[in-house]
C-alpha cells in the first residue's frame, strides 16, 4: 500500500508585534464589540482609521482562577460575520498596527465579573493579561470594571504588568461618573496611585444620573455640555495631568442614555482646552492638553454612518 501522508499540523498562531509608536496628542478611542447586539457587527479591520485607539470589549473573568481573565473571538460574532476566526482577528490586529492604530484589551464591561481583591488575584490578573497581550499583540489594557475596583490590588496588578511590558504599555480606566466625583472614591484613588504609568481616564459621561461638578454648586444633568465640562473639571483640578483626561460619550442615541450631538462634544473640548464655546458652566482655567474623546461604541457609530467619528476626529486635530 502507498505510504500514508501524515495529517497536516496547523502552525502555531503568530503573535502580531505591538505598536510601540506614540499616541496622538489629542486622540479618539472607540470600543469594538466582541459580541453581538443590534449594532452593526464588524471585523476589527473594518474599524476606520479615524479611531486612534480601539478597545476590544471584553476580556472575561476566568472562572477557574481568581483575578485571571480570558479572551477569544465571540462565537456569535464569528457567525454574524460569516466566519471570523482567531487567526483572522490576529491578522486584523497587525493590520491596525500597520495603519498606526493601537489595540487595547478592555476588561469588564456592564456584565463583567472580574474581581481583583487579593495579592494572589492581582498576580493572576497581571499574568493572564500579559499572556493575552503577548499572544494577540494588544498594546495595553482598559479597566472597565462597573462593579467596583480595589485600588490597592488593581494597582499592584497594573504595576506588575507595567514592569514586564515597559513604557509602551497603554493603561486606560473607564470609570462611571459616580466613581470620579471625589478623590476619595476607589477608582479615583486607583487613578492617582498609578498616575506615573496611567495613560488616560476616559470616564463614561452617560447612563448616569445628575452629578456635581467641580464648582460643587449644583447637580448637572447628563446629555449637556455642562455635564461634560463641569465633571471633567473635577479630574483636571485634581492631581491628574490634562493629557490623562478624556471624555467618554455615546456614539449614537441608541448607544446609551445621555447622548450628545458631536457638535456639543466638540464645544466641550473647546471649552476645556481654550475657554471658548462653553455652556453656562465656565471652567476656572483652561487645559490645552486635555486628551480627547472615548465613545461607546465603534459598532454603534458604524450603524449611524460613522457620523460621530467623522465629526469629532477632525475637530481633535484643531485643538491646541
């Protein structure tokens, strides 16, 4: 009988090298949904270059190991795209890097249950995120824990990660408004305690009740320019650098409560950076280096013809 040919072995997945280039002075971040809802499903390579940073949402809690996370292309998303594999995703990370974009792994989300509340969990978090970053070519990690953070142990985890990755590591935080009302809040404590390695705090100025601004005079309602400027002012007046502060807003009316038209978002940027186009709240100073804008989500923006990115990204280039 003829010799049997051994079955072909699949090559090991290739890890895209990270993008070690700098972020723009004023940048646009968007979340890419690794799940399906009524927003338009996208391949990672479908994301337009108007997005400087793409947060991949989300890494999930590893049920077998406290603090550890896992990541994979969602099977429902793969089906919706007519087949989208792990190898396709890796290739797309490399494509975005070649375009100069950064790709960050977001941990948590509204339904996420990641908890880092011990030294052992911090070690597991750092080890698992580092392994995923190395495997897929992610440039950093976004902490989007909506069920609270332990500032002590999350700081330990992020410092451990930073010591391994080095200065190119992007670390972003996506707290809810209530988490950044005062420097005594846990998320704010985390931001200040890792200030030396923190890239951006991109607070979610949506799905929120009325909140106090830095003037402490009265509560501002969401969906207004004053809400963005008066609340961002709290962080800008604290010990965070202006380039560490970005405005998180919904990309469309369907993406979250508190939607603002892109022109209003641009006015808020002008108000904070230049002191022009303010609403009734006028900040006590200007912060020309204010970082930019985060939006939920790229998929919702795609469903709306990218009206958000097409309006906000060019405006960021006009800031000081």
